[in-house]
C-alpha cells in the first residue's frame, strides 16, 4: 500500500514537472515576431531612402560592372526582406492559432538570421556604391586654376625702376 502511494506521488510529481517544463510561450513569441517585423520595416524604409538618393546621383552615368552588381545585390536583398516580412504575418498568425510554440521559436530564429544576412548584404552594397560615387566625384572634379609661374633661380631679378627726382617748383616773388 505504501509503495502504491509512493508510486502515485512520484507519477503526479513527474506529471507536474513535465507540464511546467514547457510553459505557454506562444504570446511572447508572437510579440517578438511582431517586434522583429516592425524593426525591419524601419530598416527597409532607410534602405529605400538611400537607394533613391543613390539612383538620383547615378542618373545619366555609365556604371562599371561591379557597381551595377552591387546595386543589383542591394535591390535583391531589400526585396528579400520585403518578401520575408510579407509572409511573416500570415505564418505567425497560423502558428499562434495552432498553438505551435516550438515552430514559433524556430520562426523567430530563422527571421533573425534572415534579416541579419539580408541587412548586411544591403548595407555593404549600398555603402560600396556610395563610396564609388564619392570617388568618382573627386576624380571628375574641376581642378583649380594653375598657380602663377615661378621664375627660375638663374634669372636675375628685374632692375629697379630709376628714381624720379622731384621737379623744382618756381618761386613766386
């Protein structure tokens, strides 16, 4: 009898522990995903502003291949961020509705990883293009007018002008 009570107590204790070991973290994870999406929206808006400024600077210029490649990569990275953000809301809603905390946790991790990777690509490529613009502006700047020529050392300086004696003024009686 005593062993049965002990077995029941152990079973209840183990059952309680296993139920407590996995708390319902779905609302917290949902909030975290919404915060990640909102934070990324601000970054995408900043990338858009930089991209628009770059395109204004580049209007009418012929671009080398590496600059075109960097622009394309930055565009693709920002587009990838938009696509990820667009699917994040519905995916999160479905996982929350189904109470899938483990999958929500996985989605948080994947979202952070994806955002970090694409943010880095966009940042690096936009910075590279901005650097190219700055270097090309310096290279094509109009040089200042040349300084006055300096006479060589072996030429004697010009002779001083003769002194002019003052003209006497007639005296008045």
